């Protein structure tokens, strides 16, 4: 099971990385993609959408099931990974290189509820 240090994790199996421009890049974890199986379709949120932490804002469809992707922090969608429309299975090949969307945090956004790698690993054992 691959759970890199240096990222933050939500219990709902998203990873988040703070970027130099103040946004947070978000994707799904290796255990999540493994559980889903081959991802065949991705429905991403609209750029500019205001989101609240913990709410479902995207959907990944696999050969097994559809799964909601939750916002790990509150804010506004700043960008989405358009390449996933053509290659949704790239998430399976490299879940930590393949981001889904970027969030510009709200002024009151809390990141302290996100887990470190060791804490997250305990939730998927």
C-alpha cells in the first residue's frame, strides 16, 4: 500500500497537497483506486464552484462501482484536470501524480482535520 509522506489525507480517501500559489491539489489515494478497480469515467466539478469540506463534488466510475469524491477543504474550485476525460485510467496507474482538481481555500478553511500519512494508514489497515 502506497501512502506517501508530505501529503495530507481525508478519511474519505482523498489526498491533498498545498501548492506555492496557495491552492490545494486534490486526488484519490492508492488504496481508494485499488478498491475501485479500473476507472472508466470521471465527472469533475466546475471551475468557480464553491465547495464545503466533506461534501461530494466529483464522481469516479469504475468497472465495479461509482464513487463520490469529497472536498477535503472548503473553498472554490480553481482548476480541474481536463486530461482525465480522455484518460481516466491514468488515476489507476499513478494516483499521486494524477490530480483531479485544485481548490483555492476559503478564508475560514480548516486543514487541521486532514491526516498525515501514518494516521491515514491506520484508517485503511
